[in-house]
C-alpha cells in the first residue's frame, strides 16, 4: 500500500484555521503570590471573602522577632490574614 500525497494534502486542507488560535493563554497558571501557605497567625486562607491581610501583631510587620529570628506567627511575611468587618 502506497501513501498518496494528494490524500495527505486533503487532510491538511480540511482543517481551516483549526490550529490557528493562539495557544498562549493557558488557564490555571500559578500565581505565586496568591498561593502562599497559611501561617499560624492567619485566621483564614488568603483570598477568603471577609478577610484581609493585616500587619502581623507579633512582629509588627517586620517578619522577624528578637527571640526566634523569623516570626513564627506570620512565617516571616510580616502579614497575616485576618477577618475584617466582622466582630
Ligand atoms: Zn509576624
């Protein structure tokens, strides 16, 4: 059995612009900043409705405490996610 070149050409021609769309916009890319791990001082995962980032009360936003170096409450970020607007 021989491969007919004209059939291959037809197969190519039967895809009008099917692969012409840009494949650059891939959903589900990983935003590095929005996915940081929860720290012990966090009251909710980052991005939770009704919460917001606040300055870590333990280190005052520096991310460092004198006794231990990196602040364990915020894990050195200087910020914690806390509930806002509520009681
Ligand atoms: Zn802290």
